[in-house]
């Protein structure tokens, strides 16, 4: 899944800049450098059948999105793009991705620095799903219902003399 690729890229870029996943992080006003991966759509890119020799694959999906590289200036944006492309190629183990045109602008949400925005396409297999054999809970069931525990009250409270000191008082060096 794409989230696994994003997580692996994030882990490898940890010493370069933070990588955030989602449109809501675009307008987060922070200090550069930083990456934001925005998912836009998934487009079917292959018919049914085993793709790439993977028997669990029922097709290919083209995940289309944008990468926002926020740097201190235009040159910094290009370096961030370069580091990202290097890591992405290593993570996806090949060239099943495309980096699109890169626009370098000063965004409305950025109070300092520059932002490079480029289209990003990652081709991934659409794997066969494991369908549950029992019905799942409806989405409107509150999650707190899953965490209920019954209250247990003690029936009897007593002193356990096993291991107690001879005089009934436990000293600092006694077990």
C-alpha cells in the first residue's frame, strides 16, 4: 500500500526534513525544511491478472499525488527534491514511479522560504483482499464501547501473614 511507501520514505528522510502525509499539513506554518505528500487520486493502470509475477495481484493502480518541498530558498527546494527522488527510488526498488514538473513558488501559507510542488505518480499492484467471514461493526458504533471492562469489587480483605516479619513490622532491610 502507498502508506507503507510513505512511511519508508519518511524514515529514510528523517535526517533531511520531516515528511508529512496529507493535505491538512500544507498550510501548517512551520520553519523549513519540510515535505508534504498529498494524495490526489488512484487510477487503474492495468487489467486483471498477475502483474509483475505477483499471483496475489489483480491489477495495477497508479497513485497520483503531489509532493510539496518547502525550503529556505529555491536552491534548497531543489536539494530537497533531489534527496526525495534518491530515497523514493531506493524504497520502491526500481523505476515504477514518475516525478512530474516542479513549480517553485512562494505560497500564500509560507511566511518564509520557497515551495517546490511537483506531481508524483507511483505504480503499485492492486492485491487480492482478504474478505472477513463475519460481519464487521457499523462505523457509527462508538469506539469506547470496545473498551468497557466490568468493575470488580473485593469480597474480603485480610492480612496475609506469610513472609511477614516476626514482630509484625517490616523493616527497611526485610523482605
